[in-house]
């Protein structure tokens, strides 16, 4: 490899990247205090813990407001070593252009399929890694914060039209 060729390349994520991205996230978040609270049984059920990241990443991929990028080694461009997913919030011209560029019939159908698939998957194979009450408590806290800090008219006026980083994760090695 020449010294002028980058060793790390950035490209748009593809559906085939999703399992790798989920694995990176699962490993990165596995020992965090939040994961200990939400998923105290992740050591016993690591596949269930990882599946949550597959589902989140897949759902974001098919959201026309979202965009994702992966970092790959030039020698292994099919294997992500880091990723970032962003969502465009608001209804300004940039948001409308992004949605128009990304909304397709196929993408809309796939978004529905992914949503239905996630529900069926969670019904057939419930996530055994989580503490259901902790997840419910955390969800309620997030709702309160969203209403207070993001959904109020004051905050929408200040920050309503923006990019939001949903996930930025780098592999440990």
C-alpha cells in the first residue's frame, strides 16, 4: 500500500454492515454502567444483548431521516471497524432534501418489514438479557428529558433543525 493511500476509508453503511456494526456496539457497551443497569443478564445471554443492537441499527438504516457511515480498513473494506449513525431532525430545507433523496418505495416497505420483524422477533425470542422494569424506568426518564429539553417550543426554536448523532462507536481493536 502506498503512503498516499489512506489506511482507513469512510463509506456509507450498507445492509450487510449491520451485523458487524451491532457486534462493535455490543462489545463497546457491554461493560458500561448503563448496560449493567438495563441488561444485567447480558453475560448469560450475550446473543440477546447483541440482537438489540442489530434491531436498532437496522431500524435506523431504513429511516429516511437517517444516514450512516462506516470506517473500514483499506485492506478489508467489507468489515467495519467503526460507525456513526445520524438523524436529521426538524422540517427545514436540509431535512426535506434528505428525506426526498432517501425515501423510496422499497425503503418504505423495508422500514415496515423491519418494524414488523423486530416485533415478531421480540415476541418469539424475548430479550433475556434485560431487566424489563429497568428498561421501562429508563424509557420513562428519556421521555421526560425529551419533553423538557427537546420537544418544548423554546428548545425546538433553538435546536429543532439539526443533525443528531444517534450512535458513534469505534471497535476496540
